[in-house]
C-alpha cells in the first residue's frame, strides 16, 4: 500500500486546525501548503503546520513557493523580484528542523499565468529558479512543472530541456481537475511514463498535487473513490484540490473535529493493509471503481468501492472475490461484512452503517457477494475473513477489535477459541510492550461516554491473575484500566471506563505497556455509549469574571446565555479571566470552550473565503500560557466548541484568555470543566 491519494492542498490551517486526530486516523502522506510567510492565504504556512503533520505520520510537505504573493493569479513583478523571494524562502527552509520533509514547488499552473503561451520563457526561468534553490539548499527536492492539466507535448518539451540542462524535477507534478480524469487517467499516466522512457529519464515519483473537480467531488465518498482507486493502482501521490476553505482537509472535516462522509472513505483507505490486489471494475473508465488489499498476516481481504453515477440514483452490483485458492487461510467458506457511508455534504456524518453480513461459499476459488440498492454518492467497504463468526458485527457503536488497526505484536489468528463476538479477537499482548489495538470512534456531542472493553484474561505463566491495559485517547495516555482475570481464555468479561469525549472523532488505543505480563489479555471489542457525568459551566459574561482593557460583554441571542465577551486581544491588557473555576482535586481536566469566530482576512481575491483561525493564549492561575487556535465558525453568530487540556489545582482556579498580538482572540461564550475520566 502506498496510501498516496491521502494528500491535501491547504488542508491544514494552523496547529490543531484540524485536530491531529482527524489527520492521524487517515494515515496522511503528502500536504501542499503556502510558502513561509506567504500572503496568498491567512493560514496554512508550510513551516508552521509541519510539526503537527509529522506527528500525525505525514511523509512529505510541498511548498507552493509562488504563494509568497498575495493575489491570484499571482502578481508578475518580474523574475528578479521572485528570485529575491526564493532566496528568503529557501533559507527559512534550510534553517527549519523538518528540512528533509519539504519539497519545493517553484511554479504553480505556469501554463495559465506568467507563462501562458510562452513555454520557452518558463523553461528558462525554471532553470534559473531551480539552480538558485539548489545553490542555497544542495539537498533540495524540487517538484514541477505543475501544469494545470495533463499536457503531453509540453511535458515532453519540458523534460527534454530539463534533462539537457541538469534541472530535472525530483517529483513530477500536474493537476487533474477536469471531467477527463474519469475516462483518461490511465492514458495520462501511461503516456507520461512512455515519455520518460523515450527520453532515457529514470521514473520520477508523481504527485497530482491538485485533484478533484470544482463541484461535486470534495467530500462526496462515491466520487472520491475514483481518485483513491486510480492513484493507488498507479502508485502515485495526490492532494485534494482547494475549492472551499482552508484547514478542513478539503471538506473531509467539519467543525474541526467532526467527519464528513468523505473522511470515512479515507479512513477506510488508510486501514487497508498488506498488499494491493487487482480490482476489475465493470468498465475501466466507468464510474464504479474500487481498491482492495490482502493482508496474509491478518488473514483479511478488504475492498473499498463506490461511485456509480448518477449520484442521485441507486444501483445493484456483485462483488466477486477471486483467487481464494492462493489464500487458503481464508478457507472454503468466508465471512463478509459490508459497510456503507453516505454523502453528508459539509455536515457531520453519523458514520458507517452495516449494509450486509453473511457467509459465502467459495466455488472455483471465488465467492460472489450480491449487493442491492447501493447509493451513487456513497462509498462501501467489504471485509472478508475466515468463516469464524459467532455473532453479527453489532451496532455501529460497537467497534470489533479484529477490524481495528493493530500494531506491534498484536495479531488476529482466527483460531479455535470460543465465546468471542464477531469473527474473532486480537491477541499478542502476552510478553509484549508493543501490542496495540487502535479504535477510531465517533460521538455526536461533547460529553461523557462509557467505553466498554470486552476481553479475556485466562491463566498465563508468570502473570498475575488480574491484568490491565493502558488506554490512550487522541494521542495521550488516559488511564491504566484494571481487568480482573477470567477463568480461562474462552471466558469473556467487560470493564467499563467513563471518559469525556469531544464531539466527533476520537482515537482510543488499548495498549500493552509493562515489561512483565500484567497486560497479557485478548481483546474482543469496544462499546461506546453515552452516559452522564459532572460538567460545570461558567458563562463568559458572569459578573464574577474579570475583563481587562477593551474586553466587553456583548448581546447575541445565538449565544448560550444571550451574551458573550468580545474584543479580547489586540493588546496584552485586553483579557478575559474566569474566576473561581473549581476543581474537587488537583489534576488534568478537559476545558470545553464555546466560541464564535467569523473573521475573514486578506489574501487572494477569488472564489475562496480567506478565513482566519484566531488564537488565544490560555493561562491557568497566572502560569505559562498555552496557545490554542480556534477553527473559524464561518459566522459571528455561529458558536462551536473546542476542547483543551488544563491542569487545575484543588479548589478555586483562574483561567485567562489573552492575545497580545495585533490580532484578536475569538468571542468567548462559555467554558465547561470536566474530568477526563468520570
């Protein structure tokens, strides 16, 4: 698996925009972002988003260097002006700790601007800029030419010149933004590789760093399958195009931590493991496409498919799985679960739902899974396992361990145990400090939820009778959960932990953690169910709070109490301090902040809204402040929440919001305090 389609153009806005969880769950590969300190957009600086992107597992960050200019099309102030800016940008990259992860993109759609109808001018300036970058950064990786569409003749001319002048790009880039992608992608790809071969050029990595039409593709699972399937089959990278607002993974994320239907497609794609296998669609250029992988170690095959236009209709199809004779571990009868996810537009998706589940007998090394009434705008996932199911997969709020992402020594063996739910369970926690089962869950609102972990913990040589595992939530340790021993490995028990979850997506990991065998368990599933818990609310406009400088109470019927506090920031004195924020015991708490931020900033004057992700420096009891960015709510009377961790003392505390820069903090409606574990 390359996972190359999981890329974004301006998909990241600022640190935490979107949340790291929304990014990490997708197994991201490439993002293309604006130039360091570029004027094209208010956010999305390549160097500023790099720490989060790399923490989330990202591989490569492309820098759109012409985004140093403010307007679109870019102002053409001459090559001398641009070279001076190239010098400054390149030196910033060289000084950056993530230097090795960056790829320079010197020109963006040069066939439409600066060099329209002037290919010879582009060639000369490409050489000049290329050599200037390399003179400052000798290890620079450079991508191009970045045409707005596939241009066969111009690419041949470009590559011939680049070969002859020693300025071949390290990564070949162009854009696929038109209807012709659906029918002609394979022709474009094959033609390009043939040009390389004919010119004696070694194969370049390809990145289609803008893909998707201006309407109808972004966020639509059934259409995005087309790109995922074709890019993975060709083993190229791609970045979703920027047609709406920055910082939302190109319409895969809404409200900063909630998934649209399209996000789930890429989550499924990121959970394909093993090796890709051939997928034969009804027609090579047709709308119904898919990608599949076989994982021999996990004894699973997975298929992700969809896209039978027209999007408003439904269709029937057979999914035929062939070659089972060479995957004897799947058996002569297999079990299959089929999941669907619908297009939700820019609204939060309710998540995947079960479409079909059953056992299918292999005939001649293949099984046929008949499916009816599928939706054209939806995507579907099929998981094929040995026929070892003891129960149905369960409700959408039940997350089967054998379907989750597993790491370290964790494994699924489909052996002879009994008593489990679904098709099997995850084992490999004994004598391990690396076993990990990673669940990705979704909830509709901020609040407390019961996490019911079903497990077995039978007798194990050298282990105590009672066991435990370490839960991690969204990348941070949460709690070591005690798991009482079970009579044997076919006896199962459920232990429930009450946890505060943010609205939307969370990553819940159950990890081995000890050098001894106190964590030797098998894991069956994780149930997630809403429950009650203590959440204390403090209104921003309350008389007991302290407002400094310009901070003022403002009326707004959309705010929770009919009022909010605005004009915080744009100077160190303009602050809002919540007083008497009470904690029963000292420790870490979840701080839920209700806010609004509708600011639009400067940048290119085109079809995109230049949203500003305001920030606040938040300090507790006068201590060191932590900066937190607030995703734009797309309106001043649209209130959302974001969750921040704070460490409180027992008793009364103060929490202060400030922004000493020339910019403002968001309007603050309220805060809520909740313990991480109820």
